[in-house]
């Protein structure tokens, strides 16, 4: 379901799943259903009361992260749509926790969680985009000028169930 309503519902499911899992790990978590720019959940450790924001991205298929490369690094598109990739851009919140959720058609019981920082996302997405552009001579196949960048499960596997990066995490 690639409709606006379907996407909104998928995002809401992901935020609530993450909130529920955080609860089992000893965190109070409140989702904002897309109403706060920059993050989707506030989590508070139940003992230390340390709080932190969480960015959640949820997908039912395909890529887990969709973005434009110029969000993450210097990027240009020149004559004949040849692309240049430059230095990483400084991040405002490099330690912001990102939790990427894959929910498949069989229901929420098989949901997969990939837990990393915004700096991890930046590193992976720029690396993937650069490798893709190198393979194609820094020009999109077909000559297009799209700056679209994605991350799939393949690039994010190392972060699956990586809950240990959460502040004050002590295990389940």
C-alpha cells in the first residue's frame, strides 16, 4: 500500500512497535505520530530518568531509508548529469538514535529492528551512493539527474537488534 494513508499507517505502526519494545527494555516511550520535526519518539530510562529522542523509519518492503544524498554530503550535478560527491556535511545531531523497522506482510510478530545513530546512517548512505556512482561512471543509468539515495537491509544488517547503543541500556 503505497498511498499517503498507507504510508502514514505504516509509520504509526513502526513508532508504536518501537515504543513497545523500548518498554520491554526498561524505557518509557511516547510516540508523536509524525507531529514533531526531527524525531518520532521520546524515550526515558525508567531508573536513571535520562531521556533521548528517537527517529523511526518503517518500511514494508524495499529500502529502509529513502533520502537525497545532498542531505548527507556535498553533492553536485554537472553537465550531462555527471555527479560529484564531496565531503560529509556536519550533522546537527550525530548521536541521534535511529530505529529502522521492517514489517512484512505476515504481521508485526516478524518485525525486524535496526538500531544505529544518525552518523551511522550518514556513513552508510554516502558509502552506498558513492559505490553506486563509481560503478556507473558518476552518472545515473539512463542519464537521469536524481540525487535519490537509499539504504537496504543489506547495508544495515550489522545494526539489527543493536539495542546496546541506547543510553543506560542494561539488556532485556
